[in-house]
C-alpha cells in the first residue's frame, strides 16, 4: 500500500533580502509485505504448524521539494530529498526475534514492480544515490551506534543500494523483537537526475530485508515502497509564454501537471520604431512596418528605426534670384515673390537690386576730420559726423588715454595685492585685480585637518579620537582618516569588500563597513548597531526600524522608522588598503582527519588535510601555534576549542563551515585566535558560535539564524539570516 501527504519541509534561500523558509512535508509512505513460511515441527499426524518471520519497512521523505526535478531546469536544491526507512517487525510465529543483516533499497522502479522482497524493475537513470556520507541513523547494537555501509557510489547505477550495519568496520546484526513496528531509523540523501517513465509522473521506490531470518529458522520478509511526484517538462504550445515547473507548488497533493507555470514573455519589441510589434501564440513575435506621411509638401517623410516617423523640412526654397522672396506652401510647394523696391532710407548710400546679390547700398566716400580721437561717420539724415572715441582696450589691467595725433594709449596699472596669504593675486584683463583662493590645504595625511590662516597660510591640525568605542582604544588610520580600534584587524568588526547583508534583528556591537567604491551595506528590519560604532559604505540601505549610531556614506536609503542616533557624513574609499591580507596557505602533504561522534581529539600545531568534526564530537587545537588545514568542517552540535598561552593562527586553504549549534571558541583566558581562509566558502550555521579574527578575502560568507560571531569578520561579500550577533572579543585587563 502506498500513501502520500504533506509533512516536514525544507528551508529555502534569499536575493539581495533576508532569508525565508518554505515548508513541505511528506508523511511516511508505508508498504508492509509479509511473507509466511511454514515448517512442520514435531506435531501429531494431521496437525500442521506454520512458522513466520514478518518484517516491516516504512518509508518517510524527511526533506525535499513538493515536486522535485533535475537541476537544470530546476534551481538550488530542487533535486535533493532525504529518505528515511523505519525498520521493524510484525508477528513472528514460532519465534521471538528477527535478526537483520542487510536492507536493500531500489533507487527507482517502474510502476507495479515495487513493494516486493526482490529488486524492482529499474526506471532508468532517474535517481542518484547521495552516498554513504549522507547516512544518519539512530540504530543501536548493544547500546552503541551502528554505521550503515553500502559501498555504493554517488551514482544512479546499480539501481539497488545494499545497506549493511557495521560497528568498527565489522558487520553486526540488528536483533528486532517481534511486534516492534518502529525499531530504529536510517536516513540518507538522494538526488533527482533524470525523468521517470511512469505514466502518472510519480517516481516509485522499493526497500526490503535481505539475507536475514528469525530465530525460528525462517527467512525474513519485509518490504516497503514509497513514491513522490516529479516536476514534469511543461509545455503549453504557446510561443508567447515561458514554460517552467515550480518545485515549491502547493498543495503537494495536486497532480504533477498542476505544478507547471506558464509566464507571459516580455512584450515583443524589435527595437525598431518603424514596426508594430505583436505576439502570435503559434509563431511568436511579429513586427509589421508602419506608414509615414504627414501630407505636407514642404517636408520629406522617412522612418528612423530608433525614433520612428520623421518629417524633415525640405531644403529652403531658392530660385537663385536675390530680388525675390522664396517660401513653401504645404499644399503647393515652393513660391517666389518679388521683394519691395530696395530702400535703406540712408542718404549716405545708393540703393539698387542685383539678381545675383540682391539689394545693394553703395556708401558715399568716407568722412574724415583728421583727428585720431574722433570717429568719422555719415549720418543718413545730416551727412558726415565726427564723434569722440572712447579709448578702452577692454583690459582692466591698463589705464587708457587719447592723443589727437597718435590715438589711444594703454599704460599697465600697479601689481595687485590683497595682503591675504590664502589667495593668489593676479590681474584679469576682463575684470581687473582677482584674488583667487589657493588650492585646499593638504599635507597628504588623512589624520590631520587642513585649514588656511590669512595671516600665515596653511595649518594642519591633528585628528583627536574620542575613545568612546566599546571595542577598545582608538587611533587614527593615516590611510583613511578614520578612528579605529587598536589591535582589531582593519578596525571593523564586520567588513566586506563589495556587498554585505545583515538579516532582521541582528545585533552589531562594533564597526560595520563595505571597503570598495560602489560597495553596499544592507541592514534588515530592527538591526541595531551599538553606540560609539559606525556603519561605512558607498551605498547604505537601512530597512524598517533599524537603528545605528554614526553613518559614513555617499548614498543613504533610510527605510520607514529607521534612525541614525549619531552623526551622518560622507565616506572616503577604500576603507582599508590592502584589503583583508592573508598569508599564502599550502596544505600539501596534510593527512585528512575525521573526528567521530562522541570522540574528543587534540591536534598539535602542524599541517592537516580535510578535517571533519562529526556531531557531538570535540576537537581541541593545542598548544598555541600555527595550524594549517585543507578544509575544516563540522556536523551539528560539534565543538572546536583553541587552547594556549598565546594567540594561535589557523590557516584554511579551502572551505570553513561551522554547522548548526556548533562552537569554535578559545578556552578560558586563551587569546582570540586568527583564522585565515583562502577559499570561497565560509559559513557559520544556525545557532553556531565562533570567537576569532576572521580574514576570508575571497569568500562569500553566510551566517545562519541566531549565530554569534565574537571578534571580527573580513570577507568578499556576505548574507545572513535573522538574529545574528556580532560583537568585540573580551578585552584583556588594562586594554582600555
């Protein structure tokens, strides 16, 4: 029997916003097949006793999308699911215990071939096994955890995954009492990589007990089957839509085809203003030419693909006769009308009209009174007139006079001087003496304020830090001119190179910054930055009800209810240079390490390969020194401790991930360590806590819900979930 319903869902991701959760649940898909085997055991003649060994296998899908599909066309984790098999027994006639040695799981089945105690018919390369590394279990033997091993690769073939329980590398037997339908669970990851051939669109799966029997000598039965709908390949045969399948479609009980989404394509536009653009469902976009005509004989009508119809005036009408006036009539075109008789009403000229040149007024002989200080002209009404000239060379830097014999003379004025050391004194021929402010005083030291004193000239006054930062004593950085905490790398508790996002409700007890020009900081709803600290970025977005102290930015976007409690001013970029420097990191020759659950391991300074700290395991790095890892990751609830009398340096060549509810902390009075990450992945997961000075210049950092970072973070970019806390590390006595 096969059943499906909604249950526990998966957690989704953001785009430029705070992280959200979308939930979907699968109830267990349970199929129990009981095989009955009979044995004749010393009964009187005619009596028959039947021994049975009934196993129970129940399916559950703990996580995954409502309608999974391969990626692409899906995105993110549309192709990932987690399968849980609940192992148990039914009735055992003639016995008390089922001894389980192996569970076989068929990745994908043709409809009607699953639910039995033998392998189903393979549906093809549809489901890929997630690998033994994805297995989790609560099964115990003699009170100790069991490890399930299949040896099956992360592939689609073979279709059957044979899971064997082991302890310390040796097979063990799970003894399940009769009537225990839910003895223990085994979970593992699968991935949808192909398309099912099943007509109903559901991917079918099968699981059964193998090489196992009860203590009555009867082979074990026990089989279960599960199924889930696969997002189909959608097509509405409409060229005017984009066809996709929504893996998050709800409700999960809908038929697979109801997850299809048909989105209208953007309006058709061939970027040609000379056509009309429409969309035909059969053929797609169609562009039809328009017709340009303004019915004006005085224009030439054309169509410009960039601007559309254009009516360009024809060249001016011209009959090449200067004695006519040429005009254009919109109805008839060019018209030439004789001009009025030439007359300039000037007795000092003779007026005529020449078809080649038009009206001509020929001046009478020039008037001349032989005085260089007058201008001799002819007055159309009275004749020759001699008017005194005005000697002006239009140079305010000279004194102008006139001599009747020689004419105008220009003599330079005395040098300009306003007795102000903050101006440059010159004489402008257009305006006279000009007193121009000297260039702004600059001693090229960002830690001084430069001014000009009219009496003495440039003066440079040192910047004084107010030491009101709760993270420690401050000093001025000569490169940026900003007061920053002494000893705190880069002076920022949280520094990104390009863009950083802090989710809703974050608490920041330190400076926040985006280093480069064009960088952006986005603070979500109700984010709080403590007194004495600043937020610095070229672009700064403060979302609703966020509260910060000082702001240094060139572009501020203030949301509803957001407040700046301190001062606001421009920012000088970059904030620090070089950005987030780290040493070269080489883990060549390092041996991989895996810390098993409940183990407590200490590693000394040195070089290691990939190190994984599993759930409930503890790793101590001691004594103080330099530790180099190829990668350092944990499972949930893991503990990493750092011990020693001086600050350790922890170098990671590739990724660093601190999983949910895990910690990375110095022990007691151990100084805060430095963590250098050369890779592009750095994640602090949900409710995780770390104390370190972290430099990851190539990483896109991710901070989970309720995570805590004590110290500083310097990364390429970041995003975070809600309720993240960033604070300064504890200060040693006497540090302030």
